[in-house]
């Protein structure tokens, strides 16, 4: 819509950024009858759809298909040695992304959301200024500009020798060898995918373990499986820079130990930084802290009236589904509906390595550090019928509960999984943790057989003191 002054509007809500948090806020607000505009400099869908979650998981699924074909003879299916045409993989990835993008754009149009191309910033006059000079005003303004890959000194990104996850997802062929700097979720997903498809991978992580923040039992299994794949895992190491080969066909990564690692390419995967540079004009009451994050309260309100911030630009878990949740909280607060803030300690996490990792709630280490007396049960997938059928028996389900009266297990504190398709199994564990369920309450519910999800049911029943297969 356009006013008589030539400016777009009026709007109830102006959203700056069209990624998961931004378009999630727009869709949720539009479903409540609000007039919404979204300012997006590229395409709606953001990093998650175009340069992150979706394309990365497409490549990981390619790796899964490759492993399936490679091991087909174990199931009596005769096939030749598989090979990878990564250009075809790239084309399929783009097809999936394009289909989802068209669907999202069409959904937003059908809800009456006006998408405006451009870069927006919040002015001191509490309006959104576009780079073409247009001003947008609304009863509420949501800031949701997302994040960008972090970089480190000594590793200038050139898209060829040195890449971030952005450039990896645009490759037409995989390098023969790669050093991945960073052993967090993104780095480990890329390492898993590339190793399965034939690349020699070295992970260089400054922290003592991979996947910092995960439960130690889960980390141990992932580390063991990575080494089984041939991935070289170096933890507790620093990187100083790199020196390209004279023939420009690879590079030497310099370690703080004085060693060099020779590889064809380097992937810098050290997290993501909030994309807030130039987002807020001086004089606004919105506070951007020294780390670049917008400061908010539990309802996602900034320091400026009727201005909210959601998604990766606030200092909360940088997950698309957390952005969706924050968007709902913010819209409901804007509507005066008294929402419940997001409980960040109990959000679901999924890491799509092979084996997969999924968890919600407190790790055993965190619970003990908080002074809680805990009871723990583990059910390895080696005893699970469906896992045996799939030929995917590495992994476990681990459930952490608070010790209740009489020494019995009380409320469930955390559920941690590593193994086949655990990202699709976390739902019941997430709900159990967030509802403060007890082992008896969950254990009385029936798990279908034979399924992978039985492992969660078995671990919970064991916590009640009356497990079937788990003591």
C-alpha cells in the first residue's frame, strides 16, 4: 500500500530483515490481522534458507545417500563403487532452496504482507529509513537482520583457499583435503559431510573438546565416530595464519604449537556475528552492546518504545526455531497478550552430523555444577531393534533427572541423544523436559515397536526403577 504522500504505509508493524525471525514475526502478526511490511535486502528466507540450514542439510543428505549406496552390499544389494558429482548435488540443493523460497514468498503475499526490497535502519525518529531515502513508519518496529559468519585474523576469505560456510555451500567440487577451523555445530556438520564424500578433513578446535556445551558422553561418541571416518581431530590448538603454496594449489596452516597442516583449502567456522553494523542511528534508545548484539528484555523489547529485536541479533541461541519462538513472544507482547518468555535453557538443539546429535535441557555436568543431585540412565542404540535393522548402532539416549524423595528419580532435567535420526526423535524428550515430567508419567506412555524412539522410553522406564531392557 502507498499513502498519498508517496510513502509506503501505513503499517501496524515494520520488520527489518526477512530471515526466520523476521518472516516468522511477519506471518504471525499477519495471521492476527496486522498490516505488515518486511524490508529485505536480498531474498526472504535469510541465511537459514539460502546460505545455512537448508542447503547444508541438503549436502548432508547427499552424504547419507552416498553412505547408503556404499554399504548396500551388506543388505544384499549389489552396486558398484559410488562416486560423487558435486555439481549435480549443488544443482539439487539450489532446486530445493528455490522451491522453498517461492513457497515462502507466495505465503507472505497471500497473508497480505508487503515485502520491500532494500536495506533498512532504525532512525532516531523511530522510523525505518531505507537506502533509497524512503521512510517507513509503524505502530511497532521489529529488528531482525540476522547474522554473518565470523572471521579470524590471518585468514582473509577469498572463496577459494579460505572459505566460510557461505562459500562451501557454493562449491562445484570438494577439495581433496581441508582444515576446518572450529569444532562447533557448523564445523562438525561440514566435517562430517566432506569426510563422507571423500575429503580428508582436519578439525582444529581451540577448546578442549568438540561441540562445547554438549553432554560429555555425547561428545565422546561423536569424537570416536569422527576418528573412525578418518577425520583428524585436534583440540586445544590455536591457529596463527596460513601460507599459500608457491604454485597456489594449497596452503599451510600455522598452528600455535609450531606445526603446519598442509591442505588444499581452509574453512573458517568459528561462529556467527550479529549483523547490526549501521542498523541503529545514533540518538535511538536501542542499545547495541560491545559484541554487536541488540539488548532486549525477556519479551524482546529494546530500550525504545514499541521497538523489538529478535533472532540472531540478540544474544540468545542462534537457531532458526529460536528466532521463530522469539518472534511469537514479541508479536504477542505487542498485541498485549502477556506471553511467556522463551526458556533458553530448555530449547531443542539438533546437529546433523553422522551420527546425529539432539538434546534439550541440562547436561549431566551442568546439573551437577548447579548443585543438583541427579540420576542418569543411558540406553545404547546397540540393543535397539530398529537401529540393528538400519545398521546404525553407534550412539545412545541419555536422560538426566533430579533425584527425588526416597532416592527415586524426579523431574526430567535433560535428554541427550546421539545416533541414527535422533533429530527426528527429540520431540518427546523436549516436551518431557519442558513439562517437568517425571519418569513414571512418561514411562506409562507406550512406545511403538520396533522404533528408534523406544530408546528414550527404555531410559525413562529405567529411571523409574522398573526398566524392561535397561537396568
